[in-house]
C-alpha cells in the first residue's frame, strides 16, 4: 500500500508498505478520503508533535471496512465508516469517567501513531462508527472536525435565542457558525480579518459579519442592547483575542476556549468580576465518542452545508503540493486528499 510519511517538517515521502492484518478486536479500513486539519499543518510546519516524526499524519478520514479481526460482529466488510481518533487506555481515572482526552496514555491516530494519509489503516474496532452508504466521502471526512465543534457547543450549554460571537472564520469557525445556526442561536456575529471568509460564514448562517477589528466591539454592543454576547467562541488561537473575548461577553457570559495558543500563553481575568458576574470560560479539545455520533447525524441529515470544505482536492501522490500551497489559496476553506 502507498503511505505518505511526514519524514521531517516540510517533507512528505511516499512509501510502499505491506497492508496490515487486523488482529483480534481490530478493523482494517480501506481509506477513501482524508481532510487536512490545522493540526496536520502545525505538524508539517514543525510547530506541533515534531518529536513524533517520522509519522503518517491524517485523522479526519472515511473509508470502508476491508477486513475484520476476531471479535464482535457489529460491522461488515464493505461498510462505510468513520473513526474516533482518540484511543484511551480504558482503565485509568479519566478513562473510567469517559474523560479519555485527559488519559495520560492516550494515543491519537495521525498524531502519536500512524494515521490516514495511507491506503489502509488498522484501528481498534470499538472506535469505528458505521456510516450510511449514500453519504459522499467529502461529507464523511468532515465528521471529525465537526465533532470538535459539537463538543465545544455542548460545553457552552448554548440554546436557541442566545447571542454568539465567533472569532475566526477559518474551517473551524465556519463550522461553529453553522452549528450555532442549527441550534438556533441568534444573532450570530462572525469576525475574521479576511472579508472573503466573513462572507463565506455569512453565506452559511452568520447574521452579521465584521472584517474590521475596530468595528467589532461596537457592533456586538449595538446588537445586544449594550450587554455583550451570551457566548464568545475563540477559533483563532491568539491570546490577544481571548482578552478581546472577555470584553465582548455579557455579565454571566461564557467563553468557549477553542483556538489553540502556544504553550504557556496566559489570559488575565478580573477575579472579582468573574465572581460577581458569574462568568465562565471552558476549554474543549477534539471530538470524541458521542460528539462523533452527533456530528455524523447532523451531516447525514443535512444540518451542515459541506460544499465549502472540499473545493481543494488532491491525490495522495500530490500531498506535498497540497501542504506546500495551503494558505496560498484563500478561497479554499479546507483541502482533502483522495486515496
Ligand atoms: N479545540 C479543538 O477541539 C480544536 C479542534 C481543531 C482546531 N482547533 C483550533 O481552532 C483554531 C481554528 O482552526 P482553523 O482550522 O479554522 O484555523 P485557521 O488558521 O484555518 O483559521 C483561523 C482564521 O482566523 C482568522 N484570524 C486570524 N487572526 C484574526 C484576528 N485577529 N481576528 C479575527 N480573525 C482572525 C484567519 O484569517 C483565519 O481565517 C486553531 O487554533 C486550531 O488549532 C481546535
Ligand atoms: Zn482535525
Ligand atoms: Zn486512560
């Protein structure tokens, strides 16, 4: 099978390897499509998990079951699937509480172990989620990123009629906007430095788009009768924008900490206001378990417009070009690799 190994930051190598055989409790998946995630780009640029290289990245994938090892007969060969990328140890304090993302021995497919930029992958059967046969691969490859957004929304306890500011209209910000629209949040204000990305977010559900940072605070206050918004989602990863978020939320508001900053970055919060106003900030990282199932359900039933996410499609052999040209194609919200 062909495999795209990230040999070192900035350099993919296409290798030929034997197709793995599924052991007991494992499923062999023939991969058909993989999304390129910001995390993959961070690895490519040498900013994240560089110690794990050489490694096959890729965790936003779909494919079909090629073979099953011994174990439960829940799945069938030929079935379309997506896969939860997070593998907990199953026994520790956090795994027992279903807080697998804090498991000290957690593995993540495509980050700490070889992933999906490959013709086949062997994964634990229990992490495989069956998908309907008639949903396009381009849509199923969106389940994992949408699951991250589902998790953040769940933690924010957002409900219909609540005002939301989404900071950053990249692929994740666009999904935040779409999920908020489907939940019934209103109004939804989106901001990005790119007018094109603001326009894309408005086309799929934002009520108000702001591309001028100077105008953001005034706009939010204007549409919330001077209170500030109920929920602010930071989907960029800039400490200054987390600071900005604290000025945009209402008393008793919530900040969804989503955009990944550098390690050690801090946010100064006014302790007394936090107490008196009962403000909250909550992190969420990745999408796992039920988040994956909910994301699949939303996509299967057309609650998310997938059309903006597969404008740039590359063959596995051209993966180097896909990564090299990322960011130079501003109209492309996301790239996908066809295998
Ligand atoms: N917590 C999680 O579960 C999770 C999952 C996936 C990604 N992420 C993180 O979420 C963030 C967003 O992901 P993405 O793939 O959309 O990233 P991206 O880099 O593709 O998009 C970020 C967007 O922010 C915009 N931006 C930059 N500076 C800005 C500013 N000052 N004001 C407004 N907009 C600004 C950019 O123009 C861009 O459109 C990243 O930090 C990523 O690492 C978090
Ligand atoms: Zn991802
Ligand atoms: Zn564990």
